[in-house]
């Protein structure tokens, strides 16, 4: 397992903080970039999480990056996971963290970047999932 547990049965959640972050950092007037200025791109969040090409821990100075917003199964801050999916030559990235007590996967951020899928993936990367098209995926994404 990528982060030490089986995430089967987890549901995808997001909240207003998720969308405020995406708008502030990656929206039309984003401080980081403007990759999510089109809400249709933001709407692909569930599809990216259900059919990602790769998933890896978010690293910070050689250690897994954590969020204090959600707790892991040991009651400690959750490690963040970077999911990526190439759609029409663009790499969509969703950063999420598990809240194990409630079997929820909380979306923290989403953005687009140049497709780098030709490069090798890190040691913590899961194998690619089968390819799918957004029209054929039933999402269990819950927005609260």
C-alpha cells in the first residue's frame, strides 16, 4: 500500500476550503498559477481520483508532507497523496489526504501542469490504473 493501509471503500470528499484554495492559488487570479481558471477543469477532480495514472506521497525535504486538517488511523496528521492523470495531453494533479476514522479521502488542491508522464516515477508510485473516459466514470465524489 502507498501509505500503509487499504483505501478500498473510501469516499472522495471536498469542502469550501478546497475550492477557496483552488481559486486563490490556481484560479483566474491565482497566486501560484492560473491552471484552474476554468471550472470545467475543476469538475474533473473525481475522474482524476477514480482513474489516476499515478499516485505518490507528497514529499517535503525528503519526508512525506502532512496536513493537520485530517488524521490518519493512528490519530496523527495525514500524509498527503498526489494523484495525477493525463487528459488530452495535459496532466491534472489532485492532492488529497485520508481521514481514516471516517474512510474519507479529502481533496486539498487541484491544478494542471505540463505532461511529464514520459519520465520514470518514484519508488512510492502505484502502477497506472486502467484508462477510462470521463463520460464512462460514475463518481462518488461528495461536496460538503
